[in-house]
């Protein structure tokens, strides 16, 4: 029975594997292919081994850095890796990839540097064109280019560019023996200054104070007009060259896409191998590897090592290290392990809450999204649209894969609850006069004209009572589990506190309903209810004793929070009814709004208006219902998680474990490259 509510993580053994050093590489490949050992750091390395490991680590770091550097040139893309990856002679593969990638990197770097130089040159030419256009307009086109910037014994000339607000004070401060012309382009000012050489230093100072840029022109005996023509042609030539470089760069990146994807996969493998080696202890002749192996996998490790390397020794050893958690659940529950990992993996000796979390999520989400049409549409969106929506970085990642499977299961739950409540996008299906009709659900029979619903979620009071009853059951499952955990841990205070609370609930709730609300939950006499009160008070007394046992003297005052906390926790489940009714009411009103639009257009023009009204009605109905579906699904997921993580799990579950991370070979067939920009 307990296995249906919680599961037990796999039992792990701490083992030490001893192998000859000359077989270490082969043994590493065997263990990596098995993927069943969680390696722990052990022992000290000899100086010789440290040096070898340092050289290997430097090689891995260089390779990893090169892969990352080349990857930075790529936009985000997913590559289907077609080439088979072999672990035989891995070091040679790394060396070959390093040489190929280094060559690719050098080619890319050269093109990028040339591209930058061309871009800078184009920018400088465009700046000169902008300046010369103003000078041509203000001074004339017959002026020679070399006359724009020179410094002689008697005279000087200079062209400067700066922000208008900074240049304006300069205009009023120009020395008297200097003449100038200026023009404005947007928020910039271009000034052409000619004066006696003795004023040059003062003009330089003024330009520096105005943060102006001095434009240097070539010493060419050519008119401004001709030079402008030359610059325009030169810019076109530079842009053509730049386009060719872009094409060449794009070709190099495209041609080496699979090479980089392969290098990225190999990079992950060698980094994993490095971490493995850093965790191993080396003697003079033997390599010792320590770690956690699932009990059921030890035989497989022995058989594989026997067939591959024959010479080895594997022994179980005691360890004071905290074992990791390897979850063990039936395949349908596997996607919901993501919730357990999100909250926290079970500590050693703790149960895995994945089964009860799965059932809870299916019920909570199903009630809050109880609509057969919405559930079906959500299933299709998750199955076929979510991957391509742009919201997912890597649709092939294990985490996203689990989330997707979980959402698909939850959408089926929403569909089932929608059928049970006879809710289809805000409508109910009924029979009237032998024909099927769609009507808005009502309190009496969920909207069916002569076919009642199994769960009438259109009735707010029924839905609210149902939500509170579910909350009471869910919370008390948590209290029962807390009592069992207390028994396992031999925590008498926790056991008494939990048992007392459960007893006070069992007898106290019927008494309160009878005495204060005049609701007979049990068909008992008035005298019997008096005995029920005494039983409830005994439960309170047991709870007080347990709280004092756990907290000491302060427990005499803290027990009351168990009662008020229970009330608050149960009331929190009213959100099931709140979100469920909100989703339903919004669907109904969105449909009414859509039909009112159709009726409005139909009245304007009988034929054209009816067609136009139908189109607008469908557009509004689809958009509004999609809005309701998406936000309803998000709300249902978040609030389901809140009820589990805040109201339920803290009562009995710590979740302070660490994940079982096997030394394994992960060769992704779909490799993500580049960054999302």
C-alpha cells in the first residue's frame, strides 16, 4: 500500500575498484559505457601521476577553450550528428579535432579581422564624405584636398567634427586672426578653420576643450568634388569586398558545422573523463576508483569488467560519505521525477514522494483545467507547437523532455475531468428532443438538459466543498506520512504530535459541524456527540504532549498553531475551485462576446455582415479562448506546485539529498551550437 503513495530510491553500495594502471584507459571506457558508478574523490596522487594528470588537464582545457571560441561565432542552431562517435583511441581523436578546429579558427579570425578593418575604413570614408559635403557647400568645390589640413610657417588649416553643444562655445572663442566656416549635420557641427600659424596652439586647445575630432585628409592635389567621387566609388568597392568576406565566412561556418558538433560531443566526453581521473587515486601499479553503484548493477559491472579487462578487483567498503539519491519509479511516473528534483531529492533513508506528487498534480491540474476541448488543444500545442515556439532553448534536453511528457499527461487529465464535468470550451453537451445540443452549463446538472454530469463543477458551492474535502484528505495524508517518518526515526514527540492532531480532527470536525453549523455529518445522538468532544480533547492533549516533547516548554504555546495551521492549509485548497471556476466563467463569457459580435455584424448587413461577422467571431473566439487556455494552464501548473511544495511536502519530507550522477557516455545526436542572440 505504501508503495502506491511513495517509492524507495535504489539502494547504493560504496565500492572500490582496483585495476592495473596500464589498463586504466580501457577500464575507464568500460565504466563510461556502463554509466552506473557515481565517482567520489579518493586518496592522494603520486607526483608522477599528478604531472601526467596536469598535462592531460591542460590538453583538455585547451581543446575545450578552442571549442567554446569557435562556437561563439555561430548563431543558435541544432545539428543532427550523423557521424558515429567511437571511444577507441580517444586521445588521437581529440588531437585530430584540435588541429582541424585550430585551422578553422585561424581562417575565421583572419576573415573577422579583415572584416573589422574594412568596416572601420568604410566608416572613416563615410565620415569624410559627410564632412566634405558640408565644406563643399560652405566654402566651394574648387578647394584642393591638401589645403584642408596643413601646417606651414605662416598659415595653418584644419577641419574638425564635434557635437554642436560642445562646439558652440568654441565659435565665440576663436582668435581674431583666424577665419572659419561651419555647418551643421543633425546634432554635429563641422568647422573649417584657417589662420596664422601663431594661433595654431590656441585653436588646438579650443578644439580639445570642445572634444572635437580633427579630420586628417590625404595630401593630394585634387579638388573636393573629385575626391568625393573617388570616396563614393571606394566605399562601394569596400562594401563589395565586405560582402564577399561575409559570404566566405558564412561558407566556412556552414561547412564546419558538423565538425564543431562532433568536437562539442567529444569535449563533453573528455571533460567527464578528466573529472573521473581527478577523483581516482593512483598507486605505483594500481589505479583505485571509488564510488556508489546501485545494488542491482554490481553484477553487471563485474561481468563487463571480466569480459573486457579480466584483471581487476572490486570490493564493497564502508564509507561515512552521504550517498546520492537514484530515484526508482515506474515508467509512467518518470516525467514527474522532475518535480521531486525541483523541490529536493530524498536524503538517505527518505522516501521518494514522486508517486503522491504525480497523483496530486493530475487531480489538481485536472480540476483547475477541467475542460475537454482545452485539454485536447493543450495536448496538441505541447506535442507539436511548443518545440518550435522559440521559448525552448534545446528541445532535446532531458529536462525539457520530462517536462513535455508531464504536460502531455496533465493535458489528458484536464480532458478527462472535462468529460466528467461535461465541459467543452465553456459549453455542455445534452440531449433535447432526441438531438444533441450545446448549452451553457448551469447549477442544476452541469448544463445538461436531460443528462446529468458526474462532477458538477459549474456549481460554485459544490466545487468549493469538493476542493476543501480534497485539501483535508491531502493534508492528512501528509500528517500520516509524518507519523510514519517519526516512527522510523524514533521521534516520539513527532509521533505524538501527529497522532494527537489526527485524533482531534477525526472527532473534532463532526462535533464542530454538529454544534456550530447544525450539520449532522454522523447520524448520532446528542449524548454521543458529547463523548466525541471528549475524544477530540484527548487528541488535543496528546498533541500538546508531543509538541512539548519536541520543543520543550515553548510547546505549551506552539501546539495551537497546529490547529490554526491545519485550517489555513485546508482553506488554501479553495484555489482549486477559484481557478477552475475562473477558467470556466471566462470561457463562457468569451463565447458570449464572440456571438454578440456576430449578431452585431449580422444586423448591419444580412449577407455581407453575416460572413464578416462569422470571420470576426471566429478570430475573437479563438484568440480569447487561447488566451484563457494558456494562462489557465500556467496558473494550474503553478498553483498545483504551490499546494504540493508549501502545504504538503514540508509536513514529512526534507529533500536534502544529492543527485546520482553516473560517470557515463552521453553522445547527443542533436547538438546545440552557438548562443541565442
